[in-house]
C-alpha cells in the first residue's frame, strides 16, 4: 500500500473526529430567560472544544510531517497507524467527560482529567511506536531521511507521552491545572519559532 | 506542507460540518396526530439549516478562491487556517441555539442571535487574518498574484466581519431581523453578477 | 473552479450524509428481556435506512455521470450543486420522520411519507435545473458531449421528480405504498440492464 | 467509472463510519462522585469500540487489496460495493446493541451478539459476491491478476462469513465468547506473519 492512500484515509478520520468534537457542546433543557446564563456556564465545554481541536490539529500536522518521510508502508506501520487513529477517534469521549466535570471539583473532576490525560498519553505512545518502527526499518523511509533522523524524531517525541502520563498525577491535584497544561502545550507547539525549540508536544516529529 | 493537502483536510472538515447541520432539525416527542403541526413549528430549524448551509458553502467557495492563490504554506498560515476551521466546525452549535430560540422573542432570542453573529464575526476575522498574513508574506503567493492583490482581497473581506459584528447590536433589537440579514447576505453573494460588485460576505475573496 | 475539486467536496458531503443515515436506527429504553421484540419492531427503521442508502448511492452515481460530462464549473453550476447537496444532506431528517411513523397508519404516516416524497422531489428538481443549465451553457461541457445530449439527459431526468411529486398524493392514501414505491424505483435503477431502458429514477442522467 | 473515484467514496464512507463508532460510548446521568465507577462499568462499550474499529480497519485494508486488482468498474461491481458500504455504515448500530447488552447475560445478550454476528456475516457475504463477480468477469481485473487469482481470493474469503455465520449459533451459548471470538479474529489478521497463513478474517483478500 502506498503512502498516499494511507494519508487520505487518516486525513478523513482526523477531519471527521475534529468536526465531531462540537457535539459535546450542548445546552441542557432550560426555562425561558435563562439562555445567557446557561451559555456562560458552558465554558468548560468551550475550553475543552478549543483544546481538543488544537490537539487534533497538531496531531494532523505531525502525522503529515511523519508520513512525508515515509516512502513505503508495511503491515506493521499500517496497523500502528490504525492504533493512532483509534486513539484520536476516541477523543470526543474523554473531551465530553472532561467538559462535564472539570469545573465541578472533587473526585469526579480528578477522574475526568486523568482519563483525558491517559487518552493523550496513549495517542502519544502510538506516535512513539511509529517512529521506533521507522527507525528500526529504514527501508521504509524516503531518500535523504535515514535511521539516524528517525531516531532523533523518536527522541523528540518522547516528552509528549511522558508529560501527558505525568499529568495523570496532576489530575489528582487539580483538573483545572490539567486543562491549563493541555492548553499551554498546544500554544507552545503552535507559536511561531517553534521549529528552533525542542517541543514536548504529544507527538512532535 | 503543500497547498493540496491543506485544502483536502479543510474540504473534509467543511464537508463534515455542513452535513452535520441537519442534526439540529429534530422533532420533540409527540402525541399521535400532531406530526403535521410539529413539522410546521420546526420552521426556525429549517431556516437556520438553509442559512448555515449556504454560509458554509460560501466559505468553502471563498476558501478555495484564497488557496488557489497560495503556492506555499507556512506555519502561520497553517494555524490560521486551523482557527478558521475551528470556527466553522463550531457552527452547528450556534445554529442549534438560533433554531431553538429565534422564534420565541424576548431575551433568549436576542442572546441566540448575538451568539450566532459573534461566531460569524469570528470566522470572518480569521479570513481577514489569513489575507493580512498573505499580503505581508507575498513569497507564499502564486506567480501573477502579488501583495497588492492580496491587500485588495483583504479590503474586500473587511465588510463581512464588520457587518456580522454590527449584527450583534441588531440582535438586541430583533433576532428575526438578524436571520433575515444573514439570509440576505448569503443571497447577495450567491446571485449571479456578484463578481462585478463589492460583496460584504463573511469572507469575500 | 475546476470539476475535480467540486466533485471531491460533493463526494465528501454524500459520503457523510449516507453514513449518518444509521443514526435514526435507535432502540428506545427497554425492560430486560425485550431486546429481540424491540429489534423486530424497528423494521421501519431498517427499511428506511436501506431505501435512503440506496437512493443516496444512486444520486452519487448520477452525480458522477453528470460531472464526467462537465469541463468547466461556472458560478451558477456551483450554487445549483450546493442546492443539490443541501437537499441530500437534509435527507437524514425525513428518513427519521418516515421511519418513526410509516408503520403507525393514520394522518401522521401520511404526513411523514409526504415529507419524504417532497424532499426527494426537491432533490430531483435540482438535478433538472443542473441539466437545464448545462444544456443552455454548452461551453461548460466536455468535448463530444453537446447541448443536444444535455437536453436528452434533462428529458431522462424529468420522470424522477415527477414521480416523487406524484407520490406526495399517494402518501395520503398509504405511507407504506410510498415506501414500496421508493424501494421499487431504487431497485429498477440498480438492476442490470438498466442502461437500455428509460429510467424514472430521481436523477437519472 | 474509474476505480479511483469509487475508492475515494468508499474511503470516505469507511472513514466516517469508523469515526462514528465512538458515539455508542456514553455515560448515563450520574449522581456526583460516581464517575470512576460509571467509567469502569462502560467496559463493554470500550471493548465493542476497539473490536469494531479494528474490524472496519481490516475491511479498509481488504477493500484496497481488492480494488488494487481492479482496472475497470462495471455496474454490478458498483452496486455490490454499495451493498458492502451499506453493511459497514450500519455497523455502529449492532456495535451499540452489543455494547449495551453483552455484559448482562440472558436472552438479551444472546440476541445482541447474534445481531452483531449476522451483520458481520452479511458484510463478509458482500466481499464474497464481489470476488465472485471479479472471478467471473476477468476483463475488470488489472494485467497480471487473472480469473484464477480472483478465484483463489474468493476461496480465501469464504472462512470469514462462514465463521461469523457460525458465531450466530455461539451467540446463544455466550455473548462474551462471541466478543472474544471477534477480537481473536481481528488479532489473528493483524498479527505480523499473517501473509503466510490462510486467514479466516471477515473479508481476507
């Protein structure tokens, strides 16, 4: 299977997943005259929407940065990529859980943030496994991008799942702090000048 | 990253977002024999569907008109485009809010129309930022379309967010007037002969 | 705008719309031990799913048959195509209405079938308008397919919206008869050997 | 119609269907403090998500393996492919039914697993019909892949629907055993080294 087709299917899944994120933004049944108030109290849904949208957008950018370096797709790459997509397509669920509980404090908010962190750590892990497989199978890479560079990409990808994994612990201190951390990591990745830095994004290439 | 891939992903998000608009058209639970009546009372949902569908369609047309002039995608363009998609993918929510309240009059209808107007103004603003970046970075443009033309496109894009921003004020007079305004702007853009006019569409290129 | 891009976006909308049809197939809350019974009583949902899926599939086939004959897209074609997509993307709603009422008999079933018929007639009408525009603007057509052939395609498209329009009347006799008619039209179109016949499908090319 | 377009549309439907699978993972309304407990009790939803995601992923791989051998699309192939897509796009429903009942034991769990098995057997059957048509119409195949090879692909596809069909019987012994069987078949197909085996996957090429 050539790269083009795998990328087209992956783009499709990412485009659908990113667009479905809005469905967790939902008004409860309201008595007349309470719309403004209810819209205001949906802020955790807006924040979760923006953060998850940015993260899936970054994943899309990193996914392309990876597959621009791939010339041939083997069976392992194919199914590791499906595992990555399985994680991203699952994201609307932890996003909804986070949006529904982050502002409530207490045990439920901690659990919600931990679930979100764990999902992101899992997605980051599939990126790690993808780079490891590419580093170990340089015959899959395009000319001019060798095993050394794939290993370097692997190392640059490590901080992502590590930070997200560590944020499972942070979740038990404060769910809001987790949300701020996710947003900060996305902003850090998106800001211009990033190319010159080492970036602890979920899946920096 | 080349233009083709960014456009394919954007087309995917726009195609999903436009097709999800129908989900706000929903019947409440009904006693037998009330279907005709209930379908008739869904007119705000039909109107919101048609208006939002036309607007996303116009955004798709304008998005292509812009990226047909782009030869190279830089990091800023990439993330400004993601911001645009974040706005459009959010549209099903204000569409549902508008559909649920525009006909009720009173404070809730004003709030609903203001939220819709603000979302559209935000989307228009991302178009403005995209053209400003292209005008300031002419190296991204295709041959034969220079900074001057990008600045002209920027100026033609200004009325969109301005009108939508002003309609936030109109929302506090009448939500229905806002709906008529949105529809009127879409029709004005769609009507043949538009090329010869200056068009205050959300994101006229 | 070139044909390729319009087709890619249309394919996206059609693929999303056809896949969303399954969401009207839904179990009500059930007491334990009633699943088999409840699944059996969902037959109107299965039937509506199959019929709408087949119809959108046929629309996709006809859409390609049309745009394979188009070399250049003008503004009118662009927005007539958006009107067609607006109709198809709306189809999950009348499909759900039909599935929810076709088996109940009485006024509600008649209304539900009439709404479905009217939507299909509207979609068929946009196909008619597209062929009429192509017949009137032969400069848009590919070499070897002229105005005469576009007019012939227009004439072959007439029976679709006419039959669906007439089925609005049939709806007031029997909703089930309408469902059988829709299914029969789809089967008639799909059956091998169809090329040799004149086909009253919603949008036969 | 050329293969490219049919594949693009099929990829779109498969990408949407696979991404919609997450919607059956849903929390019921909860009293405060019960989130961790409720998330734990959603395990049948997670398991069904993973199994259905893997199966649709495998179907996507097999679909490409088939159409890489197809040079020309005829009308029969077109509509058999639509039947295959109709089955896959329906999968979110039996997945939700399975997730909602597999852990409950009793008649409902048996029915749920039987419905899932029957859907998968149906999808496998469309793969069989596709290969049979290709074997009978070798003019559709690419050079270097003849009727003999299509017949071999047909024979390798037989175990899939047969095993799924047989699992309808297993469903009446234990729904959980069915879930384990589905997962095992997916793992067996995905594991490296599979090329060297005969694989009873739903639609092994």
